[in-house]
């Protein structure tokens, strides 16, 4: 039982540290991480090779995050995905990164 409690305590501590670190992350970085996560998730559902889509997703999320306006960044964060005018920027960058 003690081992289970120690594991649970360690897991909760790691989760708390992770959420604090995320809270201190810039909005642009939060948006990049959202775009990266969604891209990897969607690509993995298509049975693509991980190395191929992971590299393209990293490239596109980094380039897109640097090109979006602050309003578009806020939109990505609030929606949890790329929407509206940010989608055209994403599509351009994804095509350039493939």
C-alpha cells in the first residue's frame, strides 16, 4: 500500500509541476504545442510513418506559430485547434514542411 501511495504522490506532484510550467508558457508557445499535438494525433490516425509526420508537424507548428497574429494565437488557444484565418497559414506551412 505504501508503494501505491508513494507512486500516487509522485504522479500528483509531477502533474502539479507540469501545470505550473504550462501556465508560465507564452501564449505563442501554447498555440504551437496545441498545433503540434493535434497534427501528430491526426496524422497518427492515418497510419503514416511516425518519423515523417512528426518532422512535418514540428516544422509546420513552429513556422505557423511565428507567423500568426496575437489574435490568431488567442483563437487557437481558446478553440484548442487551428480555425479561421489561422487555418490558411497552417495549410501553407504544412505544405512547405512536407
